[in-house]
């Protein structure tokens, strides 16, 4: 019993030390807009006091760690939200949140109001755009929309984009910040990972151009697609990139 208590105490100390390291670069911002967009997603606009340090050209994917409260030990609780767009002239960041099934995050969203000051850490890079390709395949679930919108906006005009955004429910798709729907959206019902892959295979063939694939679905779907591309399309390892940001605590 004593050893177990010592182990718990040790883990708490490690957690505090890690959190102190993360909190060295704490920032503050003001909520200027918040709205529930769909049954599963929220849209927030945050006006930052200082400019965000972003390199969108090289890293089109970022998550923003935001403090939503404190745990029973008084340690700050973080959630990582997807950066959708950033207006460097006005220092306003658009972020999207997919709270399900996080009850603590739901409560935080319910208490939001315009003018509220929130604390956030430095943005974290998700994808390094090492080199451009002639063609991209963007494949992911509804939670991936804001990431793909941001990614798509920063591609060269000459790049061809083939998109496959899927959901098992209606009402989960939303437009980009400019109101456009630039992708192909699919409702998969009845849903299964195998049906997602089958529908993709019915709609797309392998291009003869230099291409890259970005996968942003759940783990089971990503695995099916990875095996399919490796076997049927004979992709190289550097041609397929998996992005995982669902509930990124």
C-alpha cells in the first residue's frame, strides 16, 4: 500500500514538472466569436495579443493547446484544438473543436462567451510540407475538414487535389471560412471501414502523376487505406502521410 502511494505521488510530481515545462510559453487571447457549427463541431475565433509564430507554407497543419481548467491537484488541463485559419493582419485565429465524447470539454464550451480571456500554449506543428507533388489525395472523416481546408488553401495552384471526406451521419459537413465546399463529401451508411475503402475505390484511380496521400481518419480506416495503397498502388513510404488529431490531449 505504501509503495503504491509513493508511486502515485511520484507520477503526480512528474506530471507537474512536465506541465511546468509546457507552461513556460503561455499566451492569452480573447474569444470574439463562438458558435456550434454542426452536431459534432464548434467554431471559435480568438484574438491574440501577440502574433502567432506560424510557418503555414512549410507546416499547413497546427493544433493549439488551450487551458480549459484545472484538475483536483491544481494542475492545468489542456485540450488541443485544430487551427482552421489565421488572419495575421488582425491577429485572429479560427479554430475548430470536436468535443465528443469529452464531457469536461463540453462543459467548458457551455461556459464560453465573447470577451472571455483564455490561455493557450504555442502552436504545435502537425505536418511538415517537405516537398510539393503534382497531385494530392486528401482522405479523412468529418473531423479532418478544417485541417484539409487549411492544407488545400496553401497548395500551389498547379496542384491537383482529389478529396474524399466521409461521415457516418448527416449534418457533420461545413464549408471553409470563405463559404466554399471545395471537397467531395460522402455519407457512409450503413457505416463500416470496409465500405469507406470500397466507395473510394469506386470513385478514384491511381494517377500517373507524382502524388502524395494524406490520411486523416480513425486508426482502423487509416490502416485499411495504407495496406490498400501499398499493395494495389505500390506506394512508397514517403507518399503516404497519416495525420492523427482526433481528441489530441
